[in-house]
């Protein structure tokens, strides 16, 4: 998708350096997924939607920019995790880049080391190759890249993963101050709250994905922030609220706007 400028009321022109990562919206399971599964198909079908960032991609449908959307469900491969389990905190729960367990601890598939590498090559590698390629292309063309790591979550999923649901916000902003400063995060939080949404920093999720070439080599020119939208904000049953599409678009456009980026340069 090509990048274009777009006017944002009160926020200046949208920057041409925006990249949106959408890692968990897919409901696609390739045929080879089922050969590793050890539980009833109905359990998988339930968790497929329960764990997905269900229809979160629709919140960015009106944003004309580069987007990298994972091809497969996170039940097959979670491209948001670190590739190596030794580097990934969630691997201790059986939920590294290639899951073996569901939230709550159910063991749903058996994956050998060789099979894990096969899945990594098929799903994880291509997603990150695209992120690396596009982010570097944007930096080369525009001097910088602003990445939005777009997610959603539910109270029920947080309860299963972490055991709590206290004070869960409408929108969580995840960031690491090496890639997005606290000052930036506070300004963005204020903007979100002015739209009428509750907002928390790094709660219940923290950090934001950074393309691995930038992360490993400490390359300059990239900023990244995670936008986690609570399902209660944008879903009515299985239908996406159009008001939410407009508001999340405003937030993303604000992040990419000339005014926001000038104030934080």
C-alpha cells in the first residue's frame, strides 16, 4: 500500500513515514497446523477467536500507509514474540513464538524442535523480513519511521494470562523509552483522554515491537509505540463500532502528524 498525506483536523498533515504492524488479527490456520494438535477441534476454534486481536485491523482500514499484517493466527505462530525462547518471557508459559499451551495452561499441541524451526521459517521469518525491509525503506526515504504496533485485548484474556482485571483501561500505550520517550507517551495519553477514553501506560501490556534489525543493531531513525485497544471500546458483539474506527484513526493520525513529530523532535 502506498503512503499518502492526509489532513487531520487540529493535528496538521499526516507524516509520510508511518508503518503499522498488525500481528494478531488473523484467524487463519494453515492445514499443517492440525497435525500437531492434541485437543478437540472445538477447543481450538474457541481460542482462535478468544486470543485474536479480533477485527482490530478494521480500526486502521482508513489509514493509507504501509501495513504489515501477520498471515496466520498466533495459535500457529506468534510473530510478536522474540524468535528464541531464551529471550522471550512468555515462553515459560508455553507461549513463545511457537505456542504449545493456551492461556490457563492447557497443552494443545506437541512441537518438536525441528517442527518449530519449520514454522518459524514459514511464518515468523517472512513477517520480520517485511518489517525490516519496509522500516529501513521508510527511514531511507524520509529520515525516520514511526511504527504503530496495533493490538486489542479483552478483560477475560488478561484474567487468564495474568490473574487480574483491576483498572483495565480503554486503551493501553506500550512503549520502551529507548524507542519512544515517556514525554511522547504522556502527550499521546493526554490526547486519547481528551477523546473520552481511559488510558494507561504499559498496563496491562508493556513495550512495543521494534523491527529486529533496528533492535539488534541499535540503528537510529525508528520510533515505536504499541496501541492496545480494549475490545469493549470497538466491538458490539462481533460488529465493529464505526465511531471507534473514526477515533482510533484519529489517534493513529495524531501519532503520525507533523505537529506531534515536530514537538517531539
